[in-house]
């Protein structure tokens, strides 16, 4: 039985609500950065994450590095080699 922090997604699997929120955060960040012509500074990226984190109502402990680990986890779940992910 799913807990209060677990959601059922389209493919029928149970996913923690925080995971779905992080996926939404990554999508919002990608949309905000999608039209960039030159690399963004670290402070600008952190600011975008803060804005998206607020929109997604994630804990204040969610940072850019959290997204990196979340993305790596999703890649690994999809079968991408750990060696390729860590490269």
C-alpha cells in the first residue's frame, strides 16, 4: 500500500513524491536555461534552482548537487552504465 509521500505514475510504478518533484524541478530549470547563448555563472544557476525549488515546494536543503545525483539515479535506473554516468 502506498504511503502518503508516494505517488502512482503513468507506468503503474510507485515513485516517492520527492522524486517527482525533482523531475519537475529539472524540467523547469531546463526550460529556463534552454535559450542560453553563453554559459551561465554559478550564482545564476543557483538562483534558478532556488526559484524552481520554491515553485516545486521542495525543502530548502535541495541544491544543484541534488539535481546532479537525481539525474544520475534516473540514468542508472534506465540502464546506463555507471562508468558512463561517472565520466
